[in-house]
C-alpha cells in the first residue's frame, strides 16, 4: 500500500469521514472483482460489495495495520459472498472477519465511537424510505429481503432496489459530511431503549393512552400485526386487549435515526394459553416531526401451530 493510502487509513481512524470515503472509493474496483470471481455477474455480486462497504464503515477502527487495508477489504468481500452462498443453500453463515481486538485504550474507544457516528450521520442523510430499509437490514433482526418487504409492505424487488440505492449513497454522504459535527449515536439509541422500556412499563400500569397522547401524533396511521389499519384508538385498544389477555411484551433492542425507529420486543403468552401470540413483534415507527406519525407492527416469525391472536401484535 502506498504512503497516501496509509495516510487515508490513519485519517479515517482518526475521524476524517472524507478519508474513509476516499479509501473505499479507491478499493471499490478490487472489491467488486473479488465478488464477481465468487458470485459471477449479477445483482448478488453488487449486493455483496455494498454489504462489505457497510461492514468496513462500522469496523474501520478495528483495523490494526493500516498497510493491510486492501487485503482486509477483500477478505470482508469474500466473506460477504460466502454468506450469500451459504444462505442460498440454507446453511448458517459465519461471522465477518475481524482482526483480533487490541487493548481497550482510550484512543481505540474514541476511534470506534467516531466511526459509529459517521455511519449514523450518513444514514440520517438518506431519504426516509431508504433509511427505513437500512435500519431493518443492518441494525435489527429483520434482515431478509422477504421480511423487510413484509414489514414495510413493499415488493421484494423494491426492497432490493432501495437497499442498493442506500448503500451507494452512504459513501457519497460520508464525503459530504467531513467537517460536520456528529450526534452521539450510542446515546441516541440508549435513549430510545429507555423510552421503549418506559412505554411498556406505563402500559402495564394502565397509562399507555397517556404516553401515546404525549409522544404520538393524534393523526397516527397504524397497521396492526394482522394487517388491520387505524389510528390512536386502535393502538390503545390493542395494547389494552393484549394486557387483559395476559400477554406481555419484553423489550429486546432499539435502533433509531432522525425520523425512523425500530423497537424489537419479545412477546410472552399467558401460561394458560402458551400459543396465544407469536414469539416476537417489531414496532416500526416513523416520526418526521418528532412525534410518531406512523406505526407498523410486524411479526418476524410466526411459528407453525401459532396464531396471530394478539390484538396489538
């Protein structure tokens, strides 16, 4: 690797979004060549490269040897391709390659923190439609094209197209944000997690309607897990019906951007009716003006023999 590229790696790890975008652009052709050699020509090869770009964005802080950026990027692409091949064969994919973790020094913690915020700031510059599918694909357990299509009520082809557009725009967005301040993405997600937990606790106290009135738009558009459509009254009625039936939701994970939030919940059926509801529900919320305007509840998995009997879920 040339001294210039080593400087780009070091700049990226030190907080330069421009250096990171330039580094990825310089290696994009080599990354694509690896994907083509494994998957052949077609959309899967391009998707694998774009998946690898997102992995590199999140993990540039873990690259211990700046001179090894080229083989590191190619290894990420190879693994992304193999994951696609394994998925097509119904096998469990292996984890992405990652250099051995070094000591948790303040410098490394800072690098990882800034790298994470680069990604989130770039995601926030995407359109709401693109941002929503990115959050589901890369930051939740709703990861397959089919699941995302069901959650967003879109054709699978539209999901693929939006992910392709989003991935292509992320590097461009990074280049445009080199000198801007970044929100603390970790703090923002942690705040959303607290809000989800507090919302469930309030619902168990019979205060769900008050929470909805405080934080959701009165003109809310909601789609229930069974496909019913309504507004605030349906949301409150559904939650109350679930609690009255003995159903409980347990918070699992939250991820949020400027105007889109995903809450993942475990659903616990009552002891007397263990198959009352599916095992999990995802709350997919849009809040372009701060208050939740759209809520879509989605069951990632409905196991054989279960019924979607939960009103809210």
